[in-house]
């Protein structure tokens, strides 16, 4: 009887061992990645972002000319009227009223220029590539700096509390009360009044985005503070306290890494907003200036206040940059939503 029991125990142990060998436990990171790639919208957003980066940063390498190269087309001569008259010498002369079209440079899409050329004679398709470089670079730079500043102030505020917390949070409240777009418009007017030899025209957009960084870190700081207030009471922080490590190590080695998933989601969702800010300023003529290209600057060609001809007869000049702005904002929002759902442990799919 005992031999049978031993045999059953050994068989059960073998079953457990074989089951443990066949089942592989997934780490939290791999679970997040698995949930993220299971979302169709997240994958669509990811593919769009990859396409935009390849289009903007790799595409110009395969184009034989730059963004500011001009391609003039022959001027079309139009004879509106003619008249015959007799000169003082008694000979007959023909008088022609000759005029030229105002769209000297604009050309329709062709094999050489897939989206045609704009009113300055520059290739629209190539300018889309270089415009994407400026829009994407500025948005990533601004959101990265905002996150760094927010982590520092939010981490200090949440960990130390007391008067430091009150001071930082009141500063955050003040920054949240600032109307971003009106202030950017006023600041851009101030920058336009500064001589070009002091601040070049092409650098104004970077000054505006720098100001946006200075007032945009408040939301990140508030979020980091709230997470740290919850995390600092956990058992592992009590153990870290017992080891006697410094406050800096506690914040940046133990607390901030546990806040990073939420920070990544917030950064991804914030990228779309930065692109819209930059495009709006460029559309209003307060951002990237011609001959440099940005998607908002290219759309500004279709401004009705400058005439209806481009808006009605040249959709190739403004539809493409508008579509790219929409795709970029949607893609970052799709990826941000997918990361938020993947990181949230309460989401069941």
C-alpha cells in the first residue's frame, strides 16, 4: 500500500514538473507589451508614427534636391486684345495687349514633382518631408524637457512635503492659470519686434517652444507628486529607509521608476498637443518662416485672407500637410491610449 502511495506521489510530482516546464511565467513588462500589441488601434498608431519618421528623416536622403530649391516654369504669355493703327510714317502697325499669369511658379503635380510646386517654386512633396522633421523634432524636444522638469519638481514636492510641497504646488497652480495660446501670440509679437540680427527669424519658433516648456511641466509635476505620495508609504520604501540611503537615491532609484509607466502615457498623449501648437503658430505666420518648411506654414498658403485661388484651385498645396498633421495627432493618441490600457492592471482583455 505504501509503495502505491509513493508511486502516486512521484507521478503527481512529475506532472507538476512537466506542467511548470510547459508554462512560462511572463514578466510585468512582457504582459504590458502583449496587451499593447493586442490592440488594433495601438498598432495602427505605431505604424503611422514609424511611417512619419521614415518619411521625414529618411525620405530626404533619396531626393536629389533640397527643400528650398526653386523650380520656375516658363511664363505663359496671354494676348487679351489686339488693335491695328496707322503710324506717322503711313505704315500699319498691330498693337497687342500682352499680360502674364500671376501664378508664375505654381505647377500641377507631375512625374518630376508628385505634388507640384508652390507659389515660391519649391517642391511640395520635398517640403512635406523637411516640415515633418521640424514638427516632430520640436514636439519630442518640448515634451522631453517638460517631463524632466516635472519629474524633478514633482519628485521633490511629493517626497519632502511640508513647505516645499506647498511652494511648488502654488507655483503649479499659477502656471495652470496661464492661457497658453494667447500668451504665445503676445510673445510671438514681441519676438517679431526684436531685430533679426539679435534673434534670427528661423529661431523664433524655438523661443516660443521654450516658453511652452517653461509653463507646460506643471501637469507632469502634479501627476508625479500624487504617485509619490502613494508610493512612499509602501513596504519597499520602509526597507529603503532602513538601509540609510540618501533622499536623492530614494526618489530617483525607487520612486520615479515606479511612476515611469504613467509618465510614458502622458508624454505620448502630450506629443499631439505640441504638434498642434506648433502647427497653429506656423499657420498664423508666427512660427517657422519661409523658406523653411513646416506643416502649419504650408497650410497657411490656403489662408482665405490671402485670396481664394489657392484654396479653390490648388488643393495639392494644403491638403497633404493637413492630412499629415491629423495622422500625427491621431497616431500619438492611439499609442497613448493603448499604453494606458496595457499598463492599467484592471483592464481585462
